[in-house]
């Protein structure tokens, strides 16, 4: 899984961060690897317009999906963009019994000239393959991963919304599709990408959210699958997330499973702490935390703005003491779906802490989303054009 350079006490380059720097071929050079079979019954234009006028997160899906299949001995094949529809699976399909599955999350953004762009696709391609290695699934060539996004978004470009904070959310995933019973890696694997026009993940935008810190449940353990993006990690977060709702909180935060004292991450987001002196701290990658693309980009933006960013062990009790003393001025969470959101309330057994600040959080949100929307210069080459501008 992605490693951290142990020689550095500040932000260290990781294998995923380095992979994201590798140039991706232009979209026109890889377009067509997933040939289109057009949906004979696409959603009517007026119905699509109605969907785009009232977006939530993850409720609607476009007319097509990308697909490829891997078989042992033959490798990847059957590439195509096909009509979106139901999947036909045997009750003995391996993923239903053994959970051999991985996925990604990445967005496509409509710019003012009508072009459509995505954010650091090489990073997501590399992370999908890192997850694949941990789950004993075949790796997909990274350029083919990007090509699947290109061909799907070009087929369904009319579904990409243009409002502020809106995007076409892309969900690549791969799963064990061989029908058998027995604990071994599947000899057949299917890869899909589906697309969902989406609004903000949190309906209140940049309003601070409340967090329940669970001391009973853990998201992942050492040597487990915590650094992989796999469904089991999210399934294990559902019960503590219900606990958070019961406590009147929006999200759950997990502690490490060894000391049971140190912050790890939320159910689907990384966490960052802003000190009053301007330093930003985030839990170091230990193999139990998912290395987020948004986390990586924010660290780069913060460092290039002159701030010190430190990957560190952050204890819950230390954080609570620092909030009370004023040493900590802000806490925020970040991830592809929500982008950046301030945390205004930390609650758990025996404590209830309020955090008032959000200045740095809002600055980094505006900086990152401006790059993604094409409203600010992209000095890092993070944005990748999927669909050219309107002529």
C-alpha cells in the first residue's frame, strides 16, 4: 500500500503523490478505447433538465456506463461504454460472499467555455491499483482507467451540470464476478464506471458540521484493509455512523485500534487541525488511513502558501486540551465528495467541544474549488480535460 517517507517529519511524498505527477496522455490520444454502444432509450431531454435543476448527491445516473472484464490467463478485454442498466449476477458470485471489491470516487467539472475537466485522474488510477493489490484483484492499466473516464464522459457530456458546487460524480469500481464458493481470488473480475450528476455532499455547504468520536468501534486495524478503498471499510462505519446520528451529530470520527487514543479519519474523509500559529497537522499515514487525493492536494496548497504542514500522531485528549486552551483554532475534514468542510462540534463519551474558527478552511476550500472550476490558474497541472470546449 502507499508508503510514507520515514525520513521526513513534514509532509512526505508518497507513492500515490508521485504517481499523480506522471503525465497522462491527452484525451484525444486515448479516446475510443472503450467503444460506445449507444443507449437506445436515453433519458428524455426535459427529464434530464429537471434532474440537473434539482441536484442532490448520488441520486441519479446517466445513460451509459464504462465496462471491462478481466479473466485469468487472458487479462483485460471487452472494453466498452454500454447502456446503463441492471447487472445480471449468479447468487454464487464471489463478491456477494467474500467482499472482494474496490472502488474510486472522482469528479468531472463543467468550465465556463463548455469544456469538461477532471482532477488528478492519475492519482485515482494509482490508488485503484494499490487497492487492487491489497484485495488480490488484477491491476487495470492506468491509461485505460483514464480512457474509461474520457469515453464515458464524452458519451454523457450533456449530464455534466454547470452550477456552483455541482459536478458529475464518477464511480469506478471492480469486483470478483466469478460464480463459485471457496475462499480464493476470483478468476473473473468486472470493472465498471457509473456517473451521477451531483450537488453538494452536505446540503448546508460550508456550514460547520458536528462529529461524534466513537470509542467503541474502529474503522480498520493494523495489517488490514484501511489504506484500501474497499466497501468493507465503509460497511464497518455504518453502525457507528448511526450512533453519531443518534447523538445528534453529522459524521463519525474513528480512533486508532492500538492505543484507542489517536485520531484517524472520519467515515469517508480525512481530518486536519489548524493551530493558532498557522501550522496545520493531519494524522500520519499508518496503513489504516485512506490516503485521499483531496488531502494530498490540500497539503501541497498549504505548504506552497507558506504554512507548515505536519503529518503527526494527534491524540484526542491532546486535541481537546488544545481546543480549550486556544492552541487549536480550526478543525476541518476533506474528501472528494465533500471537498472541504469545517468541523464545529466534537462530541463523545465525557466531552463536548466547540470550535468557532473556519478562516483557513474557507480559504483552502475556495482555492481548491476555484482551480477545479477553472476560475483560477492551475500551476500544478492537476486538471485534465475530458471534453473540449464548445465550438
